[in-house]
């Protein structure tokens, strides 16, 4: 992956090419062996994938562009894996890319036709309400919630491809500019640019090529939210739970088998909701566990060792692919100073978007095994 950040002098296609070439080099394959490609992005317009493959000299293969809000990059990986399992392809390039800083300013809002969006509801507003309900229901404080950001920014500080490299204190998080009460600036993911890429291939092809560093994609689950016929819970995510359960069933594991996870922490409260939705911690207990250090890199169950969206950045289409890049690096033992001790099973969770009357637009859970 590229380093996430803001690139006023580069476009998404240049970043996508950088990540793609790095993935090809990492895999040690001839780029001519790639027989299909999937590109996840949100705001990059028509034929973004073809523009990237043109940059890197790959032509004549099927190229598919995928838009699935924040889960676009993760969905590209899922579609690539399905094509391989169906026997359509042997070696596939899957890429997530986004140049968000040139496409979007300010807080993300629902579409204008969405009744909530029409009255001004933005994503920070949604998550602020969820945070207030969660803190009230479980008797927790804003300081306990803000420790999620402290943890993730500390992890990002030792991740060379993260957007931010500054360790922050709890006091700094609490003193940062208010966005939507109780969420402050350092509890919200930033507008970012970047790209991430992976090479997927069939087990047979991996054996033929002697891929000793290969990591197995044991499950790749995608779900969209159900229609909200009554007010939905502000403190629990049925969509995350359903997506996770589908992935656990395919992989033949349970949440108790997971060694670490990359989780979609677009806001500090989102990490708590998603970790508990994945079944990794009991509802209402995660923030207490963060305070005890259980979710740290050297803790019982590390969460977002990359720095997460809060520390690494959040270029929408690239995020899901970048999570998988981190999980692979951890499982290979190649994560440097943020390396977890001997992990064998990692989870990447990505959720994004909101459609009127539906709990959530798209949620993916990928399970990778060494």
C-alpha cells in the first residue's frame, strides 16, 4: 500500500499504480500472469481500474470497478476471491484506491434524497448520538471512549504507511476541537488519499509457484443491512454480527479463535460497536478492556495494530484493502515494531454507508489464516 495522507500533486490512479506494482513485487510474480483485476473506489469516476492498469502496462484482461461505499476495497477482494473459486481466474489483482481530498470537503452526509440527509444529519452526528447512548447505557465516560484514539494513534506512530506519526495523550484528545458532542476532532477519521493492493490466487497456483509466504483467505463475507421496520439499536450492530457469523461459519472458527483484528473505526465509538458486534468482547465491556491495555499490540486481543482509520487514515475505497494488507503483514511476521506475538488468525472488518430505512449499506468481514 501507499502511505495514506494528502497528495495534492498526485491522483488516485498514480497511487493505485504504486500500490499495484508493490503488490506484484511482493508476490514475486510476472505481471503477465494476472488474468483479472478488481478495483474498489467511491469518488473516482468512470473506468478508474482501467486507468490504473494502463499506468502499469497490464492490458487485455477483464477489469471490474466496484463501488460499495467504505467497503469498496474489501468488496473488490471478495469479488476477486469468488472469481477464483468459480474457476474463472487463477491470479487476480484487487485494489482499493481513493483521492478523497480532491473530491470531498467537510463531513460525509447521506444522499440529498435521504430524509435524514435532507435535515442536515452527517456521519459525525450519527456516531455522536450513538456514543452518547452507549456511554449512558453502560455507565462510561468520554475519557474512557477517547482512549480508543490514544491507542490507535500510538499504533500508527510506528506504522510507516500511516497518515499520522504522533503519539497523543488522553488530555490532547479531550482538548481537541469539538465536532459533534461528545466526539472531538481526534476521535474522527480524517479525509485521506491512498491506495492498497493484494494479489489473490488459487491454492493450486500458489503451490505451483512455491508461494511459501502465502496467507489463506479463509472467508470473505458481505452483507447489507435489513430494512428498519422499527427503531434500531444505537449501541449494537446486527449487521456486523450477521456478517461476522457468516464468515466464522465458512472459516470453521469462532470469535474465541481470533488472535487480532483490523476494525472499521471511523469514529472512536465505532471501534467499540464493531468489536462487540464481531463477538470479540461482550457488549458494554470493550472500553473497559481498552483501559486495561487488553486491546494494545501486546495485549490479550490486539485491535487495529495498524493505527486503524483514526491513525492510519481513511481513503474510503482503499480502507478495506489496507486492512487486509495489515492482517497479511502481521500473519507473516513482517509488521516490525507493531508486530503481534505469533498470530495465526486475523480478521478484517469494514462497514460503510447509510441508506434511508436500512441499518447499513455494506459490511465485509474477511478472515485470514497463516
